[in-house]
C-alpha cells in the first residue's frame, strides 16, 4: 500500500497530451446521447469532470468510497445535518464549531429537528437517544477547548441506538485521523482550513462509505446547488498534495511553541489535544497521528490580553486556521459568537481563552514573537 502523499499526488491521472496535470473543465453543460441513455455528465451542478477529479482524490485520502466537494465547510455540515427529517433529533457534541452550532440552533428547528447538547462523550448513554435521536454530530478535538473523545466508542453507542455518527474532522484532517475507519458514518471538514491550506480558498468536503448516505450527500449538491466550482476544485486538488508536508511542519512548530508556553510565567494554562489528562493523551495517541497544530492558552489574571495581541507582529488576529500563516483569535467573541452566554459558560469557551493556529513559519521566529508579546502583556 502506498502512503498518504503518494496517494494524494497520484489519485488523479490524465494522460491526454501526456499532460502531467489534469485540465480544468469549465463547461456548465454536456452534450447527451439522443437515444435516452445517460452520458457521463449532463449539467455542472449535478457533476463535472474537474469536481470528479477532486472528489476522487478526496475519497482516496479519506480511504472512503465516496467524497463530495461543497463551496464551504458549512456547505458540507449542512449537507450532513440536512439528512435529518422533521420529528428527528440531533445530539451536538460541545463545544462545537460556531457555524455548526448556528446551523443546529437556527436552521434545524425550522425543519422540525430538535437538538441536544452534550459536552462530555464519556457521559453519553442510551438515555440520551430516547427521544428519536437519529444523528450525533461530533468534533474531536473540540474547538477551542481541544477536548478529545473516543470516536469508536461514540460510534458504538450511536449505532446501538439507531443513530448515525458524523464527525467534523477539520482540526485533524484525514492525514492525522480517519473517523470512517473508527466507525463514523460520515466525515465533514472545512477544506478552507488545512486541505486548502493557504488562506485563499473556501471549500468543504463530506465523505462516506455508505451508498445511501452518499446519495443524500450528492442530493445536497444537486438540489441545494451547493457545489464547488471547477477552478476552486482544481486549486483544492493541487493543495491537498502538500497537506502532509505542511501539517508535519505545523505540528512540529506547535509542539515547540506549546513547550515554550507551558514554561512561561505569564501563561496560566495551555489546552491542546490530549493534553488535559493521561486518559485524553491515550485516546488521542490511539486514534490520531499527532496532536494537530491548533491549541488554546489562558494568560495569568494580571496579564493584559489586548496588549499581548497588539504586540504580536507575525500572528494575525483573525479567525480561521490551517493555513501556512499563523493566526490568533478570541473564540468567545469571534468563532463562537453565535453561542448563548449559558453555552459559552457551560462548555468552557471563556472570554479569556486565546486560540492559536500555527503555520509553517520558522518556529524560532514564532516563539520570539510570542515572547516579546508576553513581555508586553
Ligand atoms: C471553519 C470550520 C467550519 C466551517 O467551514 P467554512 O469553510 O468556514 O464554511 C466547520 N467546522 C470547523 C471545525 C471549522 O473550523
């Protein structure tokens, strides 16, 4: 079996003119046989060659039978949650990404779908499913508290109760973690983050091994019109080829920075995947290849957060993650702004929690930049 990057680079071949890279097909419509049989493509919303190339490559790196490309990560999340019918309920793992929370709290009620919020997988029991729960939507690690959950165990509880498990795998990517192999029914991710990786492409992916679920995910493209354009499909196809290289460097940088921050007198706490306890470390080590490159910190009470942020020159103060550039944000008022105050409090998205997403810059520069900003805090 060939490795992740070999697969990512060679998933799509196109030998027309001996071209090393596949072409970009921009056509919106395709000539069809007049005898009533189906051609390979009809109309771009339903499917097109360049999107197919991308989806084939995405399925290859996910080790999935089917993958679908959407114009944003939320397009993928909406396609997955959109499978639920009126009268059914969803369990949302908390804290969830703010956009997933918004979809679950604003859009699902309009469709007659109810939501139950669960903050700790180890408390998940059969009783939670009593009320016609048909889907569990979970992230591991969570955003921005970096709590890790045992995906195989959640899958088992969900399946035992007749519910699907959808895992938002944005923070880990299929390079570090394969939820489908651990029993999840669908994975979704924001390709805007690590897969795209350069802060200039909005896209999303959903993948599954189940043919019926694949039909539903495809319908979300065809019926909702939620499709990635050929040019963006091509750009994402190129960017996933360097995913492993970028993530290796990002993880290596993050590890060095975490070690630096853990010893710093102005830092009260560092929250990273697997860092909270031996049990969390064991789960993360078992189900993922590394801890990723996003983590959060709390400064000591006397530190001035604004002065710290203002003194940073390499880190941009902005939402998002997974790009080659390092970013820093305050989740409570930025990525999780849709949360009620009760949910911010209940699930640990504290106002003083600072989230860092580490890029591929030189680690010593990032550390020096944080060091002088902590001095100014
Ligand atoms: C960013 C993000 C999304 C949404 O993706 P978009 O591409 O911004 O629509 C979903 N889940 C997680 C965990 C994210 O970080």
